[in-house]
């Protein structure tokens, strides 16, 4: 009985959280070679890029270079961490982009106006990207050999200008981040459900004993 109540509470919390959250956390991870800042090289070092975006800011941009519709999400608080080097905030606007018709997604420079297209920093390919909508979480998705990495050069960060010359074994994963108020409200509702269920269970048990 208790396990059924706990399961119902968990389902309620999960369903409500996924339906109300508007912030998506992004994580790219992989192995790369390059330098940051110039003169401080790293070779086959594990790296991680994290950021967040608001689903309300996602937009569709016509990519006139290849006649492909492009979906992009402006990123906030983008940070890169490289083993042996450290962590640094990016100092230019970035976006998470996806192109369903090409089954690609990746990290790019965000430019204005909305109709402008900037070079990708790197792109990944997977059949899963053919149906990918950035307004929903995805992953983990693995690409052993991302492309367009040669365009990831002279990118300003808090530690200096970052250059990648190669990347391998890159994984993309995104997840919903519930708002703090939503988490508190959902937790209260789950506790109320658990407490009410326990009271009913105790009452039933006492009746059976008597």
C-alpha cells in the first residue's frame, strides 16, 4: 500500500514538473585538443560546456545558405571546463541550434538580427535530431566525430581566446530545470498525498485489528 502511494506521488511530481518548467539545462561533454588562452595548449583533454535557455526564446531562422529551416535557442550562463586548464564563462552570445532536415544539432554563435546566420562552433549528427524540438529535453546523444570544429576558433572567454582544433566522442544532453517555487509546491503536494494515504492505511489497519 505504501509503495503504491509513493509511486502515485512520484508520478504527480514528475508530470507537473515536466509540464510547467520553461528552463532547459544544456550539457555538451567530450574530448578535445586546442588552446586556452593562446600558448596554453591542451591535448585530448576532457571538456564540458554547460548553459541554460528559456523555451520562450526559441526561434526559427531560415538558413539561406542551405535552404534549411534552423531552430535555435539563445544560451545563458555558458561555461566551459577543460581538464588541466580550468573553467571560464564565454564572453560572446551562443546558441543551441538544430536542423531537423539535416539531422544535426550543435553549438553556435548567436547573432542579431534573428534572420542572420553565424558559423557553427561545432555540429553533431544523429537520426534522433530529425525529430528534435529544443522545447523538450533530449539525450544523451553521442557523436564520435563532430564536424565544423575548425570554426571553433578565437572565441572570447574569461580566461582568454579559446581554440579547438579537434573534438571526439561528444555527448549532448538536455534536461528540464523546474522553477524553485514549482519544486516547493510539488513537494508539498506530494507530502500531503503521502500523509493522507498513510492515514487511510493506518485507519484500515486498526479496523482490521479491532
